[in-house]
């Protein structure tokens, strides 16, 4: 057996033994995923994000600190808006929100003791608006970072 094949099989065996779990939050907290976005025709509001945070976590106080959120000033394509975020907070979960699509909640990541909050993903946004990241800390507090982004070409036309 070649050395690369041996190491590949060893890595596969290691990954296969790790405990994996996933919660279906669409079933557990369906109200966080339904349309609540308010758009007055001129400027999107944070109502969609705030309503989704309340539905996901309940009535919690969210402080804006502890998270670095990186977005481009202008996204050329709303179908692929790059979102990068990192935090050194001892986290229980991380949620990604945006305020221009019908469903404000984009994703929720459950964090275990061996994970580092340093993620990159691409989301769809039909127009310019805000993106927010909320970290649920193991200390029982909630932290948020929020930024606006301009979208040159909408990503939800079809």
C-alpha cells in the first residue's frame, strides 16, 4: 500500500469515529425561518433580523461586541455574497442573518468545545441590505456584529 493511500485511509477512519450531530431547527423553531422582513420600498429595516433573533433565542439582550465580520463594500453578484466572521468568544452557537430576503435567518452553527469560530460562507441577497452574526456564548450572553453591504446585481431573481 502506498503511503498516501495509507494516510488517506487513516484520516477517513479518524473522521468516521468523530461524533456528529445536527438539529433540524426548521422543525424545532419554525417561526425563525418564516417571512418577517419589512421593506418599505426605499430602505430595508432590521425588523426581519430582530424578529428572527427573538424567534430563535427568545427575548434576549444582544450586545454588539466580540465578533469580527468581514464583508466587501460592494458585492458584484447577490447570488454569491461573501461573508467572513471570527470570534474568540467561548460559543455555544453562531447564527447568520440578513434583512432583504423573505427569510432573515440564513444558517445556525452549533459549536462544540473543539471548534474555533472562524468561518467563511457565501449567501444570497436580492438587494443591498444588512448582514448580522449572532454568537450565543456559553456564559449565557449574546453578541452581535452587523454591517451593511451594497449588492450590484440581485441574486434571487430565479
